[in-house]
C-alpha cells in the first residue's frame, strides 16, 4: 500500500466518501488527495531516515449560495479539527514499513478554483514518518 493509499484510508475515518488519487474529478461532492512535489528527508547515523511528505486534500463542493459557502467552511473547520485531534491522540495513518510520528495541517482549508456551480476547496497536510534503511 502506498503512502497516499494509507492517508486516504485514514481520511475515510472522517466520513468522506470516495477519495481519488491525484486527479480531482468533476461533479460536486468529490474528493481527492494529491502528493505535493516536496519531500523533506533527514538521515541519521543509525541508517534510519525521517521523511516529511506533503499532500493536498481537495473537495469539490457546491458554492452557488452563501449558505453553501458557509457549509463548506464548516466542513473545512471540522476536517481541520479532526486532523488535529487525530494527531494529538497519535491516531496516524498506517504506512507500511514505517512509523508515523506526526500529521499536521500546513495550509488551512481555503477556496481555490471556482466554476459556475461549485468550487474546489483545499488544505495541505504534512505526514512525518521514520523508515529504517
């Protein structure tokens, strides 16, 4: 299982329906997880390596009315709170052959691209984990 798949499986705990990998599908109420082109790596004398990977969570939500946009912000606030609570409780994604130490929000939930009927809302998370070489 890839790191992306592990994070998606973990995000299902927030009751999001299908989450696609990398590509945001058209249609309101769709979600995706895309890996950012950044990876921080710390190497230790023991041979272990600490990785920090960054992922963008995207949600395509209806944004035609002010009530829609308020509901979308509520969704984002609840998702942010859920991620923070999981981090504090050390309930992390399970990554094969690795030990996750932290999952944090690096960019808060915000409205990105918009169209006539809906908008793509995004937030970025960082996952820090250790692997033995």
